[in-house]
C-alpha cells in the first residue's frame, strides 16, 4: 500500500479516536486563541487561506501579506474570480509578487471556463467536487485536509475569507461548515478554523474554557463589538470575564438571552466558560479601511 494512503488511514483513525475520547471525557478542556499568530504572520505557525465566492474587502496590504505567507492557498469556485480581480487591481509590481493558489476547488458552477483553463495552464491544481450534499466551502476543507495529509503538513489555523452580509442562507451555510469541522473531522482536531468577513473574525467555542487574546486595537477602538451566539443548541451556562457586559452562569438561547453588540472592558484577554457550543465573533478594526482612526 502506498505511503500516502497509509497516512490518510492513520489520520482518519486518529480523528475518530479524538472524537470518541472527547465524547467520553468529562475533563474540561481549555482552548487558547490568539489571532496574531496568523494576522502578524508569526513564523512558528502554519496556516491556510481560502477565498470563498465573495468580494475581498480587507485592506490590500493585509491580504497580500496573509495570502503570500500562507502555507496553503485555496480559491473556492467563484472565489478564483474575486482573487483575480483583487490581484488585477494591485500595482503591476505587486501583481508579480502574488503567489498562485495551490488548489482551485468547487463544483465549478460559478467560475468561468476561461478563468479555470487559464490557471490550469499556469500550473494550479484543480479539483472538481460536484457533490451537492455539501457546500463548496465544506468540500474545500476536505480537500485541504487531504492536501495536508499528502504533504505531511500540520496546520495550526485555517482562515476562510468570506462575507457575513447578503444572503442569509449562505451566512448560515458557512456557520454550518464551522460545525461540520468538528462533527465530521474535516480538519485535524488541533487546527483552528476562522471565518473572516470585512473587519470581523468568527469561530466556534466548544464546551469548556477559552482564553481569547484581544488585540490592542480592538481594546482601544470605542464601541468595538463582539458577540456570543448559541447557534445549533442552547448553551445552558456561560460565564465570561473581560467583557463590558459579562455573563455569570447564564443561559444563552434564541427567544431569551443572546449576547450580541457586546464590547470589551479593556482587558488583554477575554475568558469564557461555556457548557455548550457557542459562536464567537469579534471586530478587528484594522482589517479594513472603514475605520480611519483608532481612538
């Protein structure tokens, strides 16, 4: 049997073992979250970037940096068109420095045939994923996981550049993919998955304790928002520290209390203890040009 196939089997068995152990264990786990590990391109961390089929709205210099310094770069279906538009709007010298995608994936109902053929000729690997039971985002994560197994890469972070405005079904579909990352072992258990939209980052908090490092800009900018949202299940108990409006063993549930439009109290960390899965979202002002000054 080929080495790559053996490695894939071992990784799948490890993922299954992790899920079983997680379900059986009563020990509270503590996760630490520090987005500067990829926003500041710290050399000790590996990350992947996916461009979904939405306009790229972040600062050009930021996207150039996070894209070129990524370990793996993926354009997802129509995301390839948005990536090409972004590159074509850069100065000519900057265009020459932009690295090509490692993978172009999707059912290819949004990308044009001429764009697809153009990048095939440039040497980009294309993977057609016609399965309609999952979104192109979900399928792209599966292909990323296969790529990492084949190339023996242990990814620390995965960042999907998307949008949280527009069609509600696509927004909820992206949140569904966040849930599937854990439920279907789309990535290694240690890999952290984020969605970046305009000037915000969103990810899931599994049951347990969480320590989130808050960038100085988010602490200093007046009215910088954050949110804790129970998507998929009721969270029976949430306790927080570091927010302007903290929670103390309170229930979060649609139709009752949902912590939206919260903000920070100036602390360097936000600490969260939750009994069930929560969606965490936070504003990072410098990602876009919307905020001209940090107060």
